[in-house]
C-alpha cells in the first residue's frame, strides 16, 4: 500500500471568497473523519495579492481510500455547495518523489528547487556509499554486476524513502522555510 498525496487547486469567484473559506474549513474538518484520510492542509491566497486561488493538500492511506473518498456523499455534497462559488474545474496533481518529501504542512510555498536538490544530494551521497558497503559482504561478488547494482539501487531507494529523506527534511524544515536568502 502506497500513500497517495494530492495537490488540488480551486479558483473562487471574488465576491464569494468568505463563503468558500467557511464551507472549505467545515468540509476539511469533516473529511478527516474518513478512515482512509491521512491529512488535509488548506492553502489560502496571500493577503492583498488579489488572487482567488486556493490550494488543498490531501493525503490518503492508498489509492482505494482516495477513490472511496472522491465517490463519497460528503465529497459530492461539497461539490454541489461550492459550484456557484468557483470558476472552472479543479486542478489535481498527484505528488510523488521530491514534491511529496518537501510538501509544506502549514500552507507555505514549497522551498526553492536548489534547496530541494541540495538536501537530496546530502541524503543520497552517504546512503549511496553505506548501502553498497553494507550489501557487499552479503553478496560477496557471487552475482553479476548488473544484479548487484540493481539490489544496491533498491536498497538506496528504500533507505532514502523511509528513513533518510523524512528525517533530513524534518531536521532542515527551518532552513527550507527561510526566504531571506532565496
């Protein structure tokens, strides 16, 4: 089971932003009662920006939970309620890889790409040394190089995905959020 992370963007009619925000907040709270939901974060336009674009970051346990949520009466009723308040269709983007690691839970804009690249490099460098070194005695040169390399790559991806990147991103959150030197 792979968690699913989505970024949804809605454009709201200027004269309906307050009503949309109220309905969105209520809907977000109720949506967390869904057993497959793992989180929802609301991103409001910056004050005085003139923007009416709202973002919603959603996480689900897996694809089945996501599908069940979007087929639910709660979601369908919400769409009916906001229909007169929004312009056009929502835009959906599945987040994976770097975007999922660096998503901002507090509605801030994502860090600049150079910071994401730098932090990823800091994680990849030692992991790409440590994993092959740890596997080498186990594999002992008994396998063809391309199979050993594939096993090593799988180990690197596993360590990066479930250990190194989550810990490093958490530790670096203040630096990632800093904007004075961006």
